[in-house]
């Protein structure tokens, strides 16, 4: 199946080097390394990190659409 996405969208983009993202990532890794962490606490930390990444990806996608909106004919 042929992809109709713009070639620039096929390049993997690094996640932002933002302090909030880094704090969430470090929290998840600390909980994974801890033997005393409850499953619920780990699940909540992973969920918060995943939602943050997903909303950032959505924000980047919307920026891409907005940039192309004025040039579309």
C-alpha cells in the first residue's frame, strides 16, 4: 500500500527535550527499578508519560496542518 503522506512526515522526530517530559520519563524508570512500587503507581506514571507524548505528537501534527493550510490550493 502506498503512503500518501508527505515525505518529511516519514522522518522520525525526536521527542522534545523538555523538563516536564524528562521528569515523567525519569519517574517511570525510577518506578521500574524500584522493587517496592505498586502496579497501580507504575501504571499511572506510564499513562501520564504516554498521554504527554501523545498530546505533544498531536500538537506537532496540528502545527503541520496549520502550516500547509495557507499553501493548499
